[in-house]
RNA sequence: GCCCAGUUGGCGCAGCGGUAGCGCGUUCCCUUGACAUGGGAAAGGUCAUAGGUUCAAAUCCUAUACUGGGCACCA
């Protein structure tokens, strides 16, 4: 340590916290020490979390940062409580989302996946995945995540493929997967079917076209209303409600379908709402789920006019075939208008189902797909919820979760894309004919053989030529197995035995049904256990105006930029401190600034303590004689103890924001603003025993605060702990890394109501005097004399003993006492803690102003007094409120009364 | 249409039965040996509206309005 020119020792830390080097250093050391690797079997019940695997679609966003900051917080917290922890890292192949990222890249190269072919496409996907994984894992490490890096998993690697096949097989054998022809949600852009939850509904501006359908005999027919005129080419009936008097004699008649020219019947069906539109409904069984039902009830034909690629088919007629559905709509409307059949057009906003990946309108299409029967799977999941074996935090999610399970529909799991687990079913060409090779999704009732590899021969016809189901599984299928596939289920590994079921899942509510519910169902169905007994469901990170972040809005915040600018700890803390249960987070940069400042405050309070420990290490708190501690020591220890309890309580209840806030306020408002300032009195004094006591308390409280803060801010606390430990002497806790030192615990009970009360008096007096100084505009450097008068004997005695506190904090050179009723001449007055404080200011004070100031003060106190008086004079209150409450109100009343009287007295004296 | 959540100082949020708090912002003063990423002081709210329960309501109940969200949808 080199000396400074002025002879004082060089401070042990820089003046401001510089996060970058600190983060790099500790990331590397944690990794090198393999600090968060867990082996099965050791040390009691483990705390296990599987990461919600990010899709390999690019870099992480702020939402991931929040999710992982919360997990890391809880992992480190549990670890510090002495539990073995295991947090599994990994990524998800991400199906459609990832494939469309690749397709965009191909498009930029003027390529398509079809031009490339399935195999080459796969190869490119693999390469991309590899690159993307390392970016994502790197970001997680940068965030400080205490992941067990040796256990990294990917939803599409070999081990996970075993799990997926086994799961599919188990469901197949139990008759829970089936291939069926259904009206599915088809995304024209993605070229695949989607499950119901992958469709989002958006309110969009639309129109309602009223079209006249003439009767076959040439007479006037009904007018139908539709939002999708292009589908009329596939109409096979018009339906009306049987009770609708307007159409009573129409049912059973034939109509001439405009543009197409064919005859279609009018059918009567209860489904039709007479009040909507014209009360006559065009029926297109091939392109609308409800129309399909009507068609089935009335034995109607089905004419497919829109192909899976979104273009019109031959069946739509020569004039339209090949047009996109949008172009066909315009053409149909124009043609109808030309034919004089378009009665009118209305604006008609309505909700449109769109693809959750690409936002394009969904096309309902009839096709053969794989489904999972969900009802049977949902029942155990509901039971787990009802019996408390599975709990959601916050509990407000339980109802929506349950409602969703109760009305669950079968899950379409086949996707017509190339990136994913291929469906392990093979079809014999001998049995199904050549068509199975080219027109797979239209082949009715195809029966496949379940196998991972091509079967030897067909069990029916003995043929040896097979085609594999070209489809892949929904990416969420493999995700739903994640809590046990990461431990290589179905293999009965030691990991599976020790780490499964996991302890907690942390994720956002946007995938509650998509993922959380399905993991519960699959876990219960395949392993017989709830995969995690608790789930912490957090909100979404939005922009500062509360809008969803999206690339198109340009309001996306890049976590790396934030970490570079403010440091990882500040970034994490700002997310956690806003993560109140059930709330979305409006993310403003100003909130990270606040956390950055907090980190710096922490840094500097350690810097201060270090400066005072250098050379003379602190004694352990336990070894300090309690009689050597003075008021502020007892007070801060009481506050500290409360904070420890509160933080633990909040974290155990999964309320991290409240825990973070408690720590923030303890460190800043209590420790720094009051305790450190008061400790300075002794530290700068000459009495060695007093200095030692202050050092011991400073060291103990700071050290514990650092450890308690570590799960929130891992890097800075590690750095500061490393700097502090060598200076702590006997007070140092054993352990290398801070996470190994455990959570702070108190050897003794430091509850101290008396210290709280007495510090309260000191703080009140100090605040009142500071306020007085500011209001009088006294320069901060000007030392004043304070004369106190009145108050209880106890309060006087307290202030006499603690006059050093008051003097130091209000920059007073003297604090003396006057007889009640004596007021030093030319003085300003503050009233607090039941007494008056006079500050003599001969020549500096304008009595007119001083009177005015005190009058304003009096108005406030009068209002307060009136309120509290009304309360304690209310007989009902006295009769019915609890005694303690009455007592409290009385003492409040007395305090207000005293304050009031003192102000009045002072004013009277000033007026004389 | 049904269900849920929210509505608290300029902005963002706590509090959820006993006299309204925090962060950011604003105003004033201060480069004093941890920290100007700091210290001190101040201004600013009839806690959406209307009823009700209670000795006492931001907090419980009931309506209403607005804002989000979920579910189901009538073309």
C-alpha cells in the first residue's frame, strides 16, 4: 500500500464501482472451480431447477434476463442455506420459430429449404444451432447464472431423442395418440398445422359483404353476409334457422351459387343466429369449423377451394385457381359487383386468428394430423392442483390454469416442417399405395408402424417398402418432457433418481398453458410424479410505456447493452426489485440507473469500512461485550436482524421484489444514512475500545448484508466479500467463495425495542433541526448552538447522553438545556420529540419570517390534533376498539397536543 | 359474451382494516476525509366514481366507468 501525498493511507478500493473487470474475473473463477456442479447423492434434499430452455432463434432478450435472474436468485439463496442445488442449463430447438429464422436467412441468399433439400437444410440448422447455443449460454454466464454447466441439455440431442421416442411410444401404447382428420389451424406462411393455443386472436378491421344468392328457379333468393367472400366458391349450402319466419318457405329449396354456377340447397339448422347479418349463413364445410359441423349434420359435400399454400385450387374455378386468397377475395368481390349480386358492404371489426409465430391469419383446413387425447391427461393435473401437490405462485393463476385444463381439447402435435423430432411412424407403400409418398396428409385412415428405424417388413402385407411420416413433432412436445428428459429419462439414471422431481419452475405467464400445464400432464402421465411441486409465474418485461417489446415497434432492449452500460448486478437488481408477483414490468432505463447507484453505494460503504479496518481487523461480534455497545450499535443490530428475517420470509414466499426492496432500504436508509455517520464519531475519536466496538459492528453488519445481497447481486458482493474477508480478522466467516459462507445468521438475539424507541427520538430531533437549518437558509458549514427545553425527564436524559449524535448530525457545536419557559433571545425554534429546540441566531434571524414559519407549522399540527382528538373522543371508538389501539391513539394524541402547545407558546413569546 | 386483474403524488410502483410510502423526476442548499453513481431539506396525493359494512376503509362488500389480460366467439 503506497501512501498518498497527504500521508493518509491509499483507500483499498476505487472511488466508484467498475463492473466489467469484476464480472469477468469472477465468472472465470466460478467456472474454473466448477462451483455449481452437483453430483447425485450428496448432502440432503437437493433444490433442483430446470431452466426454461431458450429457443435457438438468436440472442436472449430482457424477458430471459428477468427469468434467469429470478432463478439464479433462488438457486444461490438455497445454496447459501446449505442445500445442494442443481440448476440445469439448456436450449430448445424451437421448431417453427427457429425454422423461420433459417428460412429468412435462406431467402436473403435467394434460396428456399425445398431447393436445398431436407438433408442439407438439416445440416445448416445444426450449424446455426451450435452457434446460437454458444451465444445463449455465454449470455447466461454473463448474467452470472449459477448453472451446472456440465449438465447442459438440448431438446433435440441424442438423449432427448430417446425421451421423445419413449414418450410417444408410451402414449401410443395407451391409445393416447392418434391420427385423425380434423379441421386444423393452418398457417399458410409457415406451411404447417398449429395447435389451438398457438393461435392468437387479434381484433382486426374487416368487412361484412352482403351477397345475393339467387334461387335455382331464377327467383330472388336470400342474401348472405360473410367476412370471407373468397370462400363462397367452396359453398355447398346456405343455412337458416328453422324458427326464422323470414326463411320459412326457403328451406329445402335450391339456390344457384353465384360465380361457381352449381346448385346448392338451403338447409335449416339451429346453429344459425337469426339476429346476425341477414340470418342466412353461407356454408363452406372445407374452410370453417362450424360449417364443417353443419355439413356433417346435413350430409353436405365439401369443396376445398384454398390449398395449403394459400392459393386457390382448381375446384375454385378456372377464373380463380392459382390466385392467392387475398387476390381471390378482391376478384370475387369485383365479379359479384359486376354481376349485380353485391347488396352492400359494411365495416365489421372482428377478431381474426393469427399464427403466434408469424402473425399471419390462420386458415382452417381439413387434414390428417396426429393428436394427443388430452382429457385423460388433464385429470391427474387437475387433481394435483386441487390436492396441493402442485402450487402456483402467485395463487391467482390457479383458477385460469384449472379452467384451461377443464375445457382442454386434443392437442395437434404434428407439424409440417423439417426442424424437429421426426414422427417415428412408418407406412407400408404396399398397403397404402404410391399416393402415400406424395399426398400424405390427404390419405385417409393410413395405419403406420411405430419404430425409430425403418421396419424390416410390413406386419400386414409383408412388404418391405416404407415411407416415414414426413412430419415432425410440435416443439412443445419435447419441451413438455424437459424436467425429466434432462436426466435422461427413460433411463433410470442416478440423476433422475436424485434430482427428479425438481423443486421449482420459474417462468412467465405467457407459456402457462403452452408449457407449464403440459409438463405437469406429461410428468404425471409418464413418471407418475408432479415434475415440480411449485411454479413461480412472473410477468412480462414491457417497454417503459407498458407496450410489449417487439422488433417491429423498435422498442426492444438488449440485455447485453444494459449490462455493458450499467453492470450485470445493477441490471439484475433493477429487474428483480420490480418483479412484484403477478405484475408486468415496465422497463425504463432510469430504473437501472437507480440500481447502478445502489451498487455504487454498496461499494463505497465497503470502501469506508475497509478504510477503518485496515491495520486493525475487527473483532467478531460475539466476542464484543454488550456493555461496550452504544445506542446506535444496538439500533442497527436490531434493524439488521429484522431485515434478515424479512428478506428470508419474502424469498420463501417467492416475493423477490419485496426482499430486494427491504435490503435496499436497510443498506441505504439505515446503515449508510444513519449508522455509518454515527459510527464515525467513535472511529474518529481516540478511545480504542470504542473504536473497536464500532468496527466490530460495522464489519459484522456489512459482511452479513453482503452475503444476504449476494443472490441478488452476485458479482459485486463476491468482489467486496473477497476484499473484506482478509481485513476481518476473527470476524471472518470460513469459506472461499461468498456463496459457500452461507446466509448470515445471528448468534444472539439483537431485538431491542428500547434502542428503536431511543433512536427514534434522536432521529426525530435531528430531522427537525436539519429542517430548521434548511428553512432558515443557514449555510451547512455554519456551526450552531442548540438549546433544548421541556420534554420528559427520560427524553432529556437521553439527549444529554446522546448529544454527540445530535451535534454531529446537525452540525451543532453545543447542545445545552434551558429551564422550561425560558427562551434564548433571537432564536428560531423546532418542536420535536416532545420538546422545543431553540437555535439562537442573533442578527441572522428575521422574526417576522420566523413567526410566519411557525404559524404554518402550527396549522399542520392543529389539523393533526383535530383528527386524533375526534378519534379519542368518540365513545364508540373507546368502547369497541381494542385496548392497545386506544392506548396508541392516546399517546399519539398526547404527542400532538404537546407539539401544538409548544408551538403556541413559542409563537406567544415571539409576539411579545 | 363469460371470467380475472388493475385504477394510489408528473411517471413507474409498494401498502391491502387503525393518522398515505418508495424509486425516478421537480425545487432549494451543499465538492465536510466512503460515495456528487453523493449528502441535507422541500413541494406534490380528498388512494377512479357512487353506495354499503365497521368504532375505524386506499385496504372488506356491491354496483359503475376506464385500462389490461385470459377464455369462448355470430358467418
